[in-house]
C-alpha cells in the first residue's frame, strides 16, 4: 500500500497548525512588522479561505500575441505592421543588409570606409552611417529578400522589396531612428473620402500610414520604384534645387502567416508612407484632383472628414486661401516637377492632399496615390469617347490620358491657391503659367520653412483672409 497522500483543494491546515507555523516564522524573521503579515495569513485560513476564493491571474500575453526570443517586438496577428517591425529588427535582416553592402564594397573598393563587422551590440545603423546614401538610393540592384520565423504552429514571413533603396531613403529623412518602434504597433484606420476601398493602417504614434495594395498596384510599384528613387535622389542632392511635394514612401512589403494545423493563412502587400499631418492640428482637409465631376463630399462635420474639389471651391468663395509669393513659387514649381515626372511614367489619378493647420496658420500639402498607371482599358475608354464611336463623343471622357490629367491638375491648383504680394514682392519678375511654363527655381532669400526631417513637404503660410491671427 502506498503511503503517499493526495491533498485536495478543499483541504486546509487547521488554525492550530498555522499558529505553530506563525510562531516558527516569527522566530526566523526576528519579529517586528513581519509578524503582522504572518498573522494576517493565519487569519485568512482560519476564516475559511480556500483556493477557490482567489481569482486566477490572467495570462499576460493574449492569444493573438507572439513573443520570440531574439527581439523585443511582439508580433500581433491583429496588427500586421508588427510582422514588418520584427523582420526589420531581426538578425537575418541585418545579415542580408551587411552581405549586400559587402558585395558593393567588393565592386567599388574605392568607396566609403565602411565597417562591415562593427560591434557585437547590434548597432546596425551606427555601422552604416558613413555609407553613401545617394549611391545606395540610386543603386540599380534590386535587393529583395524574405525573412521567415516560426512561433508554435504559426509560420510568419515578410518579403522586403528594394531593401537598400528604402533604407537609404529612411536614413536621409531621419526616419530610421524610430521606424521599427512606430511599426511595432498599429490600428485600423478609415481614410474618409477615398473611393478605392483599400484597407489602411496607422501606427499608434501617428507617424506612419500603411496602405494595402491590390495586385495591379503592387506590380506597378515594382516597375515605378527605380524611377521614384532616382527622382527623390535628385530632389535631395541635386544642385538645381528640384522642388517636390511627393509623399515619401518608406517601404514596400509582402507579409503574412500560415497555420498548417488550422489551415488559416493571411497575405497582404503593403506600402508604408509618411503621415503628412503628424503632430499637426488640421481643421480642414481636402483631397484635390483638379476635376469637378463627382468631386463633392457630403459634409458630416466629423473631425477627420475629407472634402473634395467642389467643397474647396465653395470654401474659397467665402474664405479665399491666399499664400505668399515665395510659397506660391514653391508650390507651382513642385507641382510642375511632380506632374511632369508622373506623366512620363504614365501615372495618373493622383491627388493633392491639403490640410489647413489653423494653429500655425499654414497649409500642409503633399501628392498622394501616385502609383496608379494608365492601363489599356482606360486607354480604350478614352479613345472611344474622344473619337465618338458608339456614341461616346457627346460627353467628356471620364478617363483622361496622363498628359491631359497633368494639364488639368496644374491649371486647377493654380486657380485654387491665390498669391498675395508681400513687401518683398518683385513686380518685374514674369512667372510662367502652370500649363506652359518651365519649373521655377526659387530665388535666393526666398526660403521656405520645412517640417521635421523626413516630412519634406511644402508648408505654405496662409494669408489673413484664410486663417485668423496670421
């Protein structure tokens, strides 16, 4: 017969035994305040407390969260950006980037004095601060690779496209310091005013926005990216002072996970971009395409509502938006450069996103949605309506060519924002028209205030008629 005994949860020591234990503990602890703690525990047991009296502690990690040993980033199934954050913080990512830079150094041994090994503390960015950002940004190398990791039965992956070029762009804009931290947490975000139906996410610190790409957009982005990197390099480093208001793209990723046991799988292509209105108090927000066809949004008086071209026309009828001379020159020059660049790549349907910061009396602007290309079906529709076949000539085509879109966009933006001369106005200067003139190079002394590093968008001080207190 076994001498072992099983003590059930209902079995509890008697008060007498606990009293003996209390005396022993008092002797061991030397008395003092610790005696009261022992007596309190004794009284709890004596009062009839059982194991069922105390509520169980909740497990601190949710079922949708995954902690892996080699990173501080928690991967959350309901926050897709955390998959990107983990991949970028992993040793595999650092190894891939180091190997790519090592191969470039072998090809160009006369380049920068780059430390390929660095320290053992994982100070990845510190090792590469001396690397030529411009050369990396315009590199013809298409460095795409996949990071995979497993937790329990789930298999995660993150494919990183144009890793070198996007890394250079982030470092030049100063976003590398908090990029991973920002991506570690995100929330679903509804972009009011958009008609594409695309899913959007926003990081919890409000710095970054992620857009889920359709297959056609993803394919277009892969073709568009090299030209975009070259254009941004000229904007950053060219002596010709190439002005631009294109929104910064900071990464393109294909992420997902699969559970072989349950069969559950998720896959999505996302583009990560800057939030133009980070740390801003925006009172009015407009998405402008330069057209009045179906471009009026119903007012809801929501704080985050997005209004369209017709809404802006009504708004400026009562409150004209005046901008100063140097800001008008910068805006005109930027729109000219950007629309010329986009039309040459057959890109159209982009928008100028405009926010009125009433606290600072400034406009914050940036061109968004510039990935959509002029596909063959849009060409066919435009051709049929222009030639009058099938009765299509009686109406203006709903789809225009990139060249037509560029011209309409420029003319509309010229009308929407009016210039008010200031005391530095030089009347003899002849400004080119938005439709025919060349890009404007800003004259010395007419500097424009820029936002934080990385938010390389134009901030246009508004006149007294549009924002009070300016």
